[in-house]
């Protein structure tokens, strides 16, 4: 279950997905990474047409698998 947006897990391992169209940055990205059980998902530029999404995982192995 993802953590709230303002929460950062200790030693969280991050994946940056760049140049994501704004309309895909919420539900579609969540659905894409849901099977990997991310700790957090953050849209860096929520009001932009093209954005970066940061996905956090609890371990390095989970991030590598995703």
C-alpha cells in the first residue's frame, strides 16, 4: 500500500520516469507499477502537460524488479 505523498520511507529507492504526458501521470502510472507494490508515487509537476513521476520502493531489489 503506497504511503501518503508527504511521507518518505527511510532508505527509499527511487525510480524517475521522465517526460510523462500529464494525463497519464496519475492513474495510468499507478496501474503500471501496482504489481510491484510501490511505497510512494509522486508527480513532480502536477500542473504541467509533460511531467516527471517519482516512484519509491522499500528495497533495492523491488526497484530493480520494477
